[in-house]
């Protein structure tokens, strides 16, 4: 069973691959694709995902809980593990509302807020609540939770990247591909226009892909 927040942009490709291996789907949702992908590949499934997500899968067969968050940390995921009970939510206030949380101040979280104006992950303002860092997953069972496992590190990717000369065509192709994936939706998609170069470029690329169906809003 799963609880999931986000969008998996390449779920249709993953769905076709799973169907080719005999998986029978009962819906058209990307959520169901996540479940079947986990059944087939286990925690390694995160390496196949393209999108923004935070999800929790309860694995009854292995008697454990699998948590995962996208590489850029677009979707939030917080958890509290007191050694007896695991609590998970997409907001700190939801965990607080549920009770049973150690609400003593977390010094690292407060120091980060006063130094930088935000609370650095994995800390929160409370000792009993942690953020699952971007690009990590966590397995929790009766033996405990251990440390989050990193499956994507943007800083490492940038440090290891080979310096390359600027190529306008390659940049355009990369942007066009990314925009195409972000247009995957079961409802109409629009673009917010700020009158700047970035949003205008997105509209231009999206128009090539969507044609007259693209909706725009200028504020």
C-alpha cells in the first residue's frame, strides 16, 4: 500500500515496460505504477523515476516501511521515529497535530534559521522531527530505521560533470525534452508569464509541443 504526493513524468514508459512483463493494471494513475515498480525492483526503483515525489510504501511481505523523496526535494517529507512508532507526514504541523512527538527545541534547526533564514535539512525546529533529505530513501522495520540512503546528489552530479563548451542546440533540446515531460498531466496545463526570458522561453517550447491547447496567465 502507498501514500504518494507528486507526479512521475515518465510513468507511461514505466507502465508500458511493466505491462510487457505481464503486469495487469487496474487504473491509469502513476501511483499504481509506483506500487508495481516497487514489487518488481524494490527500493532500487527510485533510480527509474523522473519527476517530483514524496511517498511511503508499506511492504507487508517484508514487514517494513519504505520512504523516498525526489532528487531536488520538490515535495517535502517529514518523519518522527521514537523507537516504538514511526510517524510520517508532508508537513511538520501534521505530525504535531497527531501528538506523541518530542517537541523540545532542536538547536541545529534554530541556529540554521537565524543564520540563513531557513531550517537546513534534515533538521526541523523540533528534536523529535526530521526531514527526509532530498534525493534519499529510508527503510524502517522492527529493527529500526538507520540512516537515509542517498540515491541522487545534485552537488555531486555538478562536480563530476565534464566541462563542455556552450552548445545552443543541445541546450534547446534538453529544455524541450524537460518541458515535454512536465506537460504530462490529466488536466489542462498552463504557464505563468512573468514577462521575463525564462517564462517566455517555456511558453515558446510548450507551444511547439502543445499547440493551441496551451493556456497562459500574465500577472
